[in-house]
C-alpha cells in the first residue's frame, strides 16, 4: 500500500511525521508539492487521514501505482470543478438575482433539493430576458480554470485518455472550454435563446446526476473501459451517481456528501494532483512538448 501526500509547498518535517505515523519503508519525492510514502502500515491509515486533514494535506492511499496510460476515461464536472465559478450564479448576478439563484444552487449541491431538474428550471426561469452577450461577459470576465486543470488535461490527452466534461451547466460554456482545452467530448444543458435574449427555459433533456452517470457509462462501454480505468471528478451531490461508476472517484473541494462517498479527495492541491496517483512522467513530458 502506498500513500500520496500533497499540498502547496508541503513541508519536509510534515512528511517525516506522516512517514513515522504509517511506518513507511520509503519516501519518494514526486515534486515540490507531492511525496509518496511506500509500503505503509494500513492499520494506521485512519489516524493518518485525521492528521492530514488537520495539517491541510491531501492524502490518497493506493494499492498500486498504475501507469497513466492504463486509464481510458477522465470525466469531469464543470462548475466549481474544472472552473472556479457556478456559471448560472454569475449570469444571475448580471440581472441582480445572484442571491436568489445562488441559494437554490447551494441547496441543490448539498443535496437538500433532490430534484436537480426542477431546481435548474426554477433558476433558469429567473434568467428570462438576460442578453446572450452577458453570457460572453461571464466567460470573459469571471470564468477561470481551477489550478492544475490545463496540466491535468494535457497529460491525460498525451496518455491517450478520453477527456469528457459532463455538466449540469450550459453548453454555451462547455463548448468554449472544449475548443480552448481540446476536450474530447462535452455534455451540458442548452439555454433557449430568442432574439438574443434568454427565454428562461432549457431545451431538451436536462443533464442531471443520472444523465451524468449515463454519459460516463456509455463512453466507458464504447471504449471497453472497466470502472478501474475511469476517473470521475466532481464537487456536488449531483455528481454522486457518476462517481459511483468510476474506480477513481474524486471529490474536488467537494460538498460533505461527496467527500464521504468519494474514494479520493482534493481539498488543498490543484486538479493536477490526480497525476501523482499514477506513473505519469512520460505523459507530462509529452504534454509539455505539445505546448
């Protein structure tokens, strides 16, 4: 069993403490922000996780360190996972309704509103009359990639992994990110527009938690990928079902319900922390050469 510890500027003395806690036989530096403790005492993992949380360190236990090229699918949520914002909340801010929309968003992500489709329709209805140009303003002025996103996606693509963004957000943003990042596929909701303004309605079926899972399952089938060859990353309760179909289920700055369910949690490091759970050196180098 191996343990990967990650945090920005992780201190060597903390690594030594962790190694002693789990009786590690070997410490392998991965980079300035990550260390791997090898051949650890499994019985000490629970104590280690409590210690790591208090020290603001992400700790991931792994039976084996697999080559990244063994993986076939990376499925990611968009809002508050790949990017730093909830797009719908920022659109609402353009018309002075952010507080009202954000309250529904937060309740839905915490799992307090179980019907995601209904919660989305309620929020989109509040956006009626918003100019399509305001969506572009949100993209230009407020949307940023979360730390490590480009490095993660670049290395995954270099390793031959299919990178899919599947979102309860909107195609206006996923399509721009697809072009920007070279994503292999995207799935999201379509905002209805008439004469350059939002009608307050969503076109077609809503991408909810179940739809996210179905998109992951369909992609895995098409690639003959086992769950152990799939990585799924999200932050909210509507990612739960999707994550349950991936061997590497990751809560990124996740709500408590997702933190409990996920096999891995990233609360301190960037998204590229995922790469340190694998043998990914060749993919990272190949990604750098492409840039």
